[in-house]
C-alpha cells in the first residue's frame, strides 16, 4: 500500500541528522482516534505505508490486559531490524499513558515518555542502561504521540547529549573492523591452535612459556595473556617491525596498586597479573622505545565513562560492558581495548584477583550500526558468554589506538631450535 502524506526527511538536519532515515507523524496522526481509550479495542490488520522505495512504516497493535500497544515501526525491505524514530504508544482506559521512541536500530535504546497532568516526563535508556530519569518535557503526551518527532528532539537537544543516540560512521572505524576481519580470517585458516597454560609468543616469534621463557612442548598455543600479547604484536610490529618482549609485560606495579593482603600474596598468587599485563601492553604500544614509567602507567586506563562508577584498579561492573564499549566507540573512535576480568576466587572470600584477559573491538559500521567483537584465547566469543562465565565480576579496560594496514603476526607450526 502506498500512502501519500507530509513527511520530514532529516538527512540534512544538523540538529539530529540520521542520514537516510525518515520521520513522519501523519501516519500516527491518522490513528489518533484509537488513542482515546483501550475500551472496546480491536485487533487491527498490520499495514505498511510506503514512504520511499523500499522504506515504509509498519503499523500494528497488540492487546495485553487493559492496555493496547500501537506500533509504528520504520522499516526497510529486506532488513530485520527497525529504524530509529519508531514508536510504540501505550493506551489505557483513559487514553495514552506512555510513548516509546526507539533509536540505534535496537530495542534496548529508547526514550520512554510518561503522561503527566500538564506536561510529560521522559526516561532515557541507552544500551539497556538508564542514563537520564524524569526529564520534564513541555508537551502533552497526546501531542508527542501524534506530532512531529523533531519538535521533541529540538527541545531535548538543549540538555541531552544526543550524539550518543546518533552514531555516525567514520573512516577510523575501518581500522578496527579490518583488524577484526584479519584476525578472524587468520584464525580460521591458521594451523590448529590450542589453549596452553602460560603460553605466549616471545619477541623472536617463538612459542614459549611466560614464566620461564622456555620453548613450548607440543601442542603449542596461548593462554589468555599470550593471546592478548599476540593481538597487540600486530600493532607493535607496524610501529617498530618488532614484537613485544615478554619481560616488559611481566613488570609488576607494586606500590601503584594493592594492599597488605595482595603484597603478601604478590608472588604466590599473582593477584594483579592481568591488570599489570594489560597496562604494560598499552604503555608499550603508546610509548615505543621508552622505558616504563610507573607514574604514567594509568594514562591509558578507561576511567571516565559517563553515568557509571569507576573503581580504581577494578574498572566497571561487567554487566555494563556493552554500554561501556558503545560509549567508547562514539566518544573515542578507532581504539581496541584490553580487558582484565577481576573477581573473587575460592578460598579467599572478599579478596579480588585479576584472573582473565580479553580483547575487545568496538566500532560503528557503514550503516551506522554498533558492532563489537570479543576475542579470547584463539577464538571469537561474545559479551553474553563472558558475563555468563564471570557473573558479578568487574572488568578493567585499557585503550589501544589501531593504525591502518595491520598484518597479523604469523604463528610457527613448531618450535625452531
């Protein structure tokens, strides 16, 4: 069905420009008679109103108890996700009670607007995280439901950082996405790699044990620390034509982190190995041919994520990891992140150990969609998998700038004599 109406393309609107996305209110307005009450509501037939070739607004409703939810989804032929500016209007017995406006092509990022006596109140959710609550809007809920989306945005843009709701593709993101593609391709066709306790590659490209430096016995492979070094070696080699030295990454930051308990267990339990290792990698990648300066070792820590609390030497709650990576992708594009998982272990109640390392690759793709790859020990996994394996943990992140034209460091089939 093709529907003729007044619509607003905002590709050239500097205020809030979602290139190639459309925002229309006449379709919603034409359904206004449904919004007065949920009494005697009926199921309506799903209808498509085409705006441009392949782009349309899909209208449907669902009845749940005393409420009716009317959906106005911006869609494109052949694409499964909804586009920003999609609405869901909740109608109760006495009229509209709530309006949701969605962003980022995903259901966990939206503005939830609630009806008030005169004005409305809005809560802002970004990647399943409440970032602003009860923001007063000088609009009636009925006007928001049936009026121009842009009018709401113009008002909110005065005090909300809408850059977070409007990600834009930049060329620098290609450095990250290309690195992901290269690593995945290499791991797919490379010789079979195993998870090897204490395994890493030394500065000569040989597979050795981190603790002793001795050559690995067959089968060869990495542990999580060795894998993160191998990924970082691809960046270091672009800058220096060399590989990182394991001894530089094993330097302990005694006095920079820790307490009496950790000092006692420093060498027997190594409670800060992951934290020291990742900080050392970040330092060496940003300070080529410079000796380690412990007074500057925290310069590449991620510790300023808006809306979240950072804990020194622990980082952030792992449940917030996807939000953190999105925030970093938008605010500081072109970086990857080394993450040190830290949590308690059996036998030491209340004591924290850094026990696992992962590498994280967040970027915005050419369709302005947020992507993130998580790699650990020779494989690509997922944030969900990590959270399931390390519940109630924290993750400490350090950032690494990704240059262009990275080549993956080759892995020997066997140890050279």
